[in-house]
């Protein structure tokens, strides 16, 4: 079957990037918690400023998989 992929955009050069990551996490969790039983999505997210920020999304029962976007980062920063 088909799987919805959610790919929210956050400017990785924003001065308020950590705050943006926190807002994104809160809003995604609200939306995921409101989904019907049996519905799942995949998330494509930019690497957060603070490691582990998106762990609650990785462990959420409505999330099949989280894919890390490293676009805009050089390889040493992304890894």
C-alpha cells in the first residue's frame, strides 16, 4: 500500500533553530496523537540542533519510520 510521508521544512540556518525544532516536535506529536488507530506515516526531518530531540517521534506508534535529512550540511556535520 501507499504510505504518507511528512516532510516539514525548517531553516537549518535559523538563529532560533532549537526553538523551531521544539515547536515542530510538539505539533507533530499533537497531530500523531490525533490519528486514528491503524494509521501510520513516515517522517523526513532535518537533523535537530540538540541530539535526541526527535526521539519521541521515532518511538511513536503512528510513525513507521523517521528518515534524517542532511541536506545543507557537510558530511562531518551530518554524521
